[in-house]
């Protein structure tokens, strides 16, 4: 089975509007459980802490049960979790969050912290 698939332009637009990837939708629809959070080919282990400053407030989220949890709500994307706090329909989660992966001492930008996970 190929690891590539075709996605119609209509579905691509919907995915972009919802700030999710096709992989995230398929994992949810197929009820595939993961340990940690996966976004595309990037992986954050359970317990990863996300922080951000927005409008002079410190915000946080954590990887729990394969999702990003903010104030008790679970999100399937970094952007969805960021939008939870901004109230905007689209927020680039990779730019919004800083991350501390379990076992690491410092927070780093999300796009630098993610590990590539082998398929």
C-alpha cells in the first residue's frame, strides 16, 4: 500500500479551513490510538508541554491521550489548540507554541522540537 494518496481540491479546502491534516481525520475516523501526538510526520510524546504568551497571558496545553489538551478540551492539531486561545478561526500552531518535551529542560519553538516519526 502506498503512503501517498490523492485528495480532491474540495477536501483540501475543508482541511485547510478546519486546520487539520488528512492523516489526523483518518486516524480519528478509524479510531487509531497513538501514544503521543502526531501531526503529519512530526511526533510529540505524551506529557509534552506547550506554552505561549498571548495578549499578556501565559497559556498552556499538554499532550494527553494522543491529542493536545487545553483547559480540558482536546484538539487534533497545534493550530486548533492555538485557535482555542486566540478565538480566531486560523492560527498557525507551529509559530504560536513553544514546547518542552519530557526529559528536556528548555522550551523551544514547536517547529524545532518535533521529532520525525518513522512510518
